[in-house]
C-alpha cells in the first residue's frame, strides 16, 4: 500500500482523471486513512504502481484490503465542491443537484418570483409567476406588477380590468369605458337587455345609461 495514489475521474481510466492524493512516505500508511478530495467525478481509483521504479523500501507486491470506503455527497439544500453553496428557490421545496446547484428539470422549475436553472434570479420588470413566465398587465402609471402573483399594487390603467389588469374593456362594448373604483353593484343597460355585474374592487360600465349603487 505504500506509495498509493487516489484519482478522481468520470470514466474508469486514471489517465483522464485528476490526482487527489499520493502517499510519498517510505513507511506503510496507517490502517485508518481519511483523505478529503475537493474534486467532482464518478470514479474513485486507488492506484498502487509496482513496475520496478518504486523505492527499495517498498515491497514488490501490491496488496490492498478495503474494509470500508465512504463517499459522501452534499446534504440536502447545499451543493458545490465543498458543499458550501445554498440551493435556490426550487419549486415545491425540491432540493437542487448537489454538483451543479440546478433545480430539477421540471416545468415549472422555480417558485413564483424566480427564474434560471438554479432559481436564484429574481423576476425582471413586467415578469411574474413560476419561472417568471407570466407578463404583467396594464398597471396604473406603468408600474410593474407583483412578481409573485402579477397583481397591480395601485390598480389598472384606464380601460383595463381584471385581477392582473389584463382585460381591455373596450372589447366589451366596442368603445372606451370609464373605470369605477370600489363599486359595489352596478346596473348597466345594453342592447341585449339588463346586465347585472357584481364587483368588489373594480367595475366597468358603458358610458351609455348606467347607474351605480354603492
């Protein structure tokens, strides 16, 4: 075992791997060895060369008896070479890849308000939702919406309604319509008869013949 080397590689070939440790003493190593390798790979190779070039104090025989080998990965929620990096905002509290830090490749990948493979990038202006895949509506004063649920903090621009200010009210009657804030029940006359609309926050009615009852 004297003069042994440890290699980390992605294929079972030490020539393509990286040297992690090499014993250089003339005496046998201790029976209990703890060696830390800050490298990433799929294969751990323990190599002991005996080709006649070894020191005279080494035996010509190469014998290795393993009682136990432990290879540990990062704890859940951490990743990186030394497991000192914290996972991002993966959807459903899923843990990230312990090597790359990427969240599981599902759709959606990230929690509301976050995007990127590691889910560590906040939504940009006018984006919201899981993976920031949603687009903000027509918020009042062209403000950006809530990155979590897409709601507009100060209400909608004139001519727009809906939870996220995504509905153009002109399409309802073919003309521009006013927006009444905090209306309770609104009765509006239309070509098809009497229309009853219940609204808590925002209600829109046609300019022609309408009565609002708070």
